[in-house]
C-alpha cells in the first residue's frame, strides 16, 4: 500500500507542472536605449535588454527636451535585429534631445519603456 501512495503523489506533481504557464509568460523585462548625437543628424543608438525578444523591432521616438519639449519625428522608426536605430530628422530648433523606446509585448514578455539621457546637440 505504501508504494501506491508514492505513485499517486508523483503523478500529481507531473500534472501540476504540465498546467503551469511557460517560463517568461507574463513577465516583464527592462530595456535601455542609447543616443549618439556627435555632429547632429543622423542620430543613432541602440536598444538593449536581457531578454532577446525585447531588442528587435522596437519603436524609438526622438524627443526634444529644450527649448520646447515634444516629439521631433513621428515616423515609425524601429530597431533592427541587433537593436540599432537611426534618425535623420531635422531638429526643428531643438538644442537638447533624448531617445525614447516605447513599451511593447513580444513573445509573451512585456518589454518596458526606457529613455536615454538628454544630450546637447553640437
């Protein structure tokens, strides 16, 4: 009788494991975005994350910080497979800019938004 009890416990554990959500489902991953402004346009940078699903095809927006805060370019600029992105937009008078990567959901992982440090345009 003791052996029957052990078998049922072992099977019960297997059923519970099969019903658990896959690892990564519903989890969130932090992101980071860099911005390089040397010499002005084109501006470029990279999106990084510990989760590879949060690197490619991420939407990046270039923001004016000063003198008038707001988006500079409404184009759908997205990262490539290595997380690299490029803007060749005119600044419209902006003297300080930053990049922002929007939050997204990829392969069941929520990729959090991020902003680069503000940079002065030379």
